[in-house]
């Protein structure tokens, strides 16, 4: 099936008893055994739930994996993935990443005895220099949050496979509609399904998809043992959002590219960071490994923090809020909001500064969004 068809039908089967077209919402916490010593497919909802299974099957199909996993939050998905590591293992992390991930890795994973090194992996050759005999995982984002840097996933995955190292890519910004990391050789594709996959800013969730059956068994054990799966009702909402993913992603992308080109010409803007712009330093890589640039991007303002404050408090349609990927447009200040958990010196070193603005462009009329930014920049 083509992608749009999968979004509607993957994981969905008419209810055998009543013929319901949408998968029923199973709220039961436990399930009866068929007989003594004979559990049915589901026995307890932490271990498995029919509604969650439908979503997990859909995620696997869309990312091209053998098995998907749904989690309570995106951070729960990250925590469970990092739990594949043991004390004494070495983790390599691309140094430009979501602030919450940085906090988790430095404050929790490292405290558990995992050795962590951050490196700029935009040059794939840099990975070889930081690998160690005990390296077990490489953690990637592409595009990165919020600087929109790209990583050559195929090249990095090749190096990881040659060294027997697991590769993880956070694919939240693009969704499988615009990028499929597993097809590029990555071992684990990870999402905050709160964002584009759900798309309606009304539920939080996380997702993981893998292509290797043995790795899937390890992750499935951790999902159950840690008790971090997504609740059935939240899974139901994410599945509803999935059905319109292609339509929404096209609208997000088209609106974002239009606004990015407009901002490039605006006298108050010093730089626009969107991979679909020819001015992006990795535009050629974007065209090679992605089919679209997505709806979230960043730009820099002339005038620093004061200019940022004026803009952030003057928009009418763009809502000042964290998160991204919903049908409504959001605007935020990484320096004081999504990345405030990163130490100041780390933020400055990677390029997250007071003049940086990140917007998640919704599916409203592009002319209205452009007019809103124009009046706010005035």
C-alpha cells in the first residue's frame, strides 16, 4: 500500500463482533484467561492492549519496520530506548539536540554509569574519531531541534553497522511522511507522537519502530518491565490523527516554505534556517534523504533578546507555547523555553542564542500567517 493508504488502514481491522470500522477503545486493565494456564493474546494492559496494538502496528507500517511501540510520552520512549544501555557502556550523542533529551542523558543516563560524549556529527567522519571499544549506541536528530542541522543518516548508519553499534534517530520533526530513517540503515526510529503524528495538540505520546526482530524483543521487554506504554485512550487519539498525516504534512510544509522565503527577505531577520531553502548549507543532503522540509523551522532576528521579546509578545495567530506539529501555529524562544534545561555555555556553543526564534507553522491560510508575522515584526 502507498503511504496515504497505510495511514488510513494500517493496524485497522473491522471489529469482528459488531463490524465497527474504527478499532474499539479497550479500557479494560485485565483480560480473562481462556482456561487454567491458557492466557489469551492479551492478559494485562501494561503488557498489551488491543487499541495500543493497532497503533503500534500502524507505526511499524509507516516507518517500514517489523514492530512498533507506543509510549506514554516522547520522553518515555527515549528513556526506554536508553535503557538498552548498561553501566560501563559508551553513548555518542550529536551535540545539537532537544533540551529535554540533553537533560535526560546528562542527568539520568550518565548517572547510571553510562559514559556519554557529545560530538558534532554533521561530518560523518567525525563519528569514527569518537567511537570507543565500549560504544554501544549513537543518538541522532535530523533535522535537529532547533537549529535545523541535518545529519547524513545513511553514512552514519553504515559506520555504526560496521562497528556493531546501535543507531537511534529522532524523526519527530519530519514524521515518516518526509523521512524514513530505517530505510537509510538506522536501527531505531523514535518519535514524540505528541507532535506531527498526532497533530492536534490534545495528547502526549511517544513511538519507537525497529527493523530487527531480536532488537524488537529487547525493546518490548523494556516497555513492559518499565511500565511506560501509552494509555488506550491516548492511543486511540493518535490513531485518529494518523489518518490525516499526509494531508497535514503537505500543508505544514507548503506554509513553512512560503514563510521561510518571505522571512529571508525581511529586513528584521538576519538568518532563516529551513532545509528546503537553497541557502541552507545542507540543502543538497536534504533533497537526498528527505522528501520535504517539514513545518517547523527557526530564524534569527536582528536586535537580539529585546527584538525576540517584542516579536513573541506581538503575534495574534502564532501562539506563544512550547511543542510543535499541531494544526495551529506556535512560536517559541528556545533560549528561555524548550532548551533552558541546557547549560548556558552549551547553548551558546552549539548556536542556540537569544536572537533565535522557532516556529511551528500550522495549516491556517498562509496569507494570514504572513500578515501576523509582518505586523508583529513591525
